[in-house]
């Protein structure tokens, strides 16, 4: 096996980005400072959002947690979400004091099935947390119509959807609240990091205070005679502030985002062409409304009946050919915490479980070449066709 290992994901970092990080290190200002401010203002411009309503943090998980916590749940309150997501979507609902209520997904888009959401709404439901899975936007008109009808908040888990469009609007530019991830295997990265965009000024204020120890300099300055080194602590806050070193990365990644998405799209559509007619695979489908997919992952289902091989065996056989694959995701309702705490069990959500048992993420990243991609397809042909 002479060929190099091909990972399923790899960040694309150019020299200008490296130079900016080095400059940041030389500047002596490493923690939250001017580069974070610049990153927030660049993001606000990209998302067509007010800067005060665009907040960066240490991760999307921190953003989800604070956005949910700002809703001030009471015991017994419920938040509707999907089981086909990263555990953080549900974990943060629990951390904020609410019960995660899972709803099944559509087999084609893997997104939450809106028709089933309405049936799950109870007097205790306070919010919906849809996930734009793989970068495919959820049907937001339908989500917001339900939210309006039942007076619910909407926190969109947009960890995969940096640069995705719903109809002709970029995710983050409209609606209630969106949370983005800049983890290294996401569409763009700041090392670790995340951002929240919200139309709720109170939520933005809550997050800006809680992400840094509950410190409110503005409140203090308003009351103080002169600006000073003093500050007030108005809540027991967290340490979720982004560093300038991270923002240095993020600023340059954002500048390349359109190019990253164009490259991902080209590769994803080429996978679709190369796999056309393969009965061992069920390819990801577009929704029936217009959209732009960020193509965070290219994740077909292994048709295990036709392929006569399990998904886990498939991943192992790819590894033996020096090719990495990813698993996004096993259904969250099947994890032991969710089974034990809320009584979820196998059999609850049939589409989620079909996906959970069959989905696999194939290599896809901006610097991947067509030759890399051909290697993946050749390896798969060997596995399926002997
Ligand atoms: C990656 C991810 C998160 C968490 O993002 P971090 O920045 O790693 O905290 C949340 N939700 C989904 C759907 C994700 O894929």
C-alpha cells in the first residue's frame, strides 16, 4: 500500500492565513481583541446581520448552550429536535434545563420531518431546534409557520450550514437564531470556534455577557462617573470567548468560503455522476425547494441489503485501502444517556435508524483532487463488485 492516507476531511489553510496567525502571535495580543472584533464584523457582513447580533465563541456547542439558556426554560419544558445530528444539539437542550423531544427525519434529505413536528408539539413545547444536515437547509418557511402558530422559538443548528442558502437567502440573514461551527472538519474553521446570529437583541446581550464571566462593562460604565478598570458581574457566566489566534484563522477562512463551497460542490456533483446507477448506494437528495448546499459532507447510505456488507465493514475495508471515512451520525436517541434518561429506544424513529445504520461520509474537502476522488470510487468498486 504505497498511496498516502486520504482523510475524509482536511482544512484548507493558505500562506496568508499562516502569516496572519504568526502576526497575531508577534503582536502580543492573543486572547479576545482586535482580530475577534474584525472577524465578527466580517461575519456580520457575510450574513447580512447587525454586528451587535453576530457573536463568536469558543464553539458552536457554547453558542447552542447560551442561546438555549437565554430562553429561561422551566422544569418540564420541551425542545423539539432531530435524532440525526451531533450529540451537542441534544446535550445543550439538556444543559439548558429542557427535555429534548426527538422527531423522525426524512429519508431523502435526512432533515427533520416537518409534517411530524406539529404532532410532537405539546403545551410544554418552547422551541424547535432543527439541524441543516450536511448543509442542506431545512424547510424554514414551514418551520417558522409552525413557530408562529404555536408561539415557539427557533434555534437553527447551522453547524453544517455556513454559506448555505434557503431559497434566495443565506442562512443567518433571517429568522430567529442560528448557530454555526468552525471546528476543523466543518466548511470553514477557526481551529475551534463558533458563532451565533440572532434577531433577538436580548439574546445577543445575554450571550455577550455570559460568554465572558457574566461581566458587563457597559452597565458599569453607564453608572460610573468616568470609564475605569472596574466592571460589574451581573450573572455567573462562562469562559466561552474566542481568542484572536482563532479569529486570525477565521478571517482568512471566511474570505475563501465561497471558493471552498464551489470546490466542495464540484466534487459532490462529480460523486453523484460517478455513482449514478450504483444500487449499493442511496445518494443524498436535494430538497424540493431552491437552495444552496454548503456540502459539509458527502454522505450516501450503504444499501446494506444490496451491498451485502454492513456500514462498519465498509468503513473498515476503506481503511484497509488507506482511505478515511466519517460517521455522521448514529441516531442520538440510541445513546445510553438518552435511552436511560428519557426512555427512548430502538424502534422509535424508523428513518433515523435506517440512516444511523447505513450512513457514511466519503472524503470531501476543498483541496481534494479528482484523482483522489477516483481513488475513492475505485476502492468502493472493489469492495462492492469484488
Ligand atoms: C459540529 C457540530 C456541533 C458542534 O460544533 P462545535 O463547534 O464542535 O461545538 C453542533 N451541531 C452539529 C450538527 C455539529 O455537526
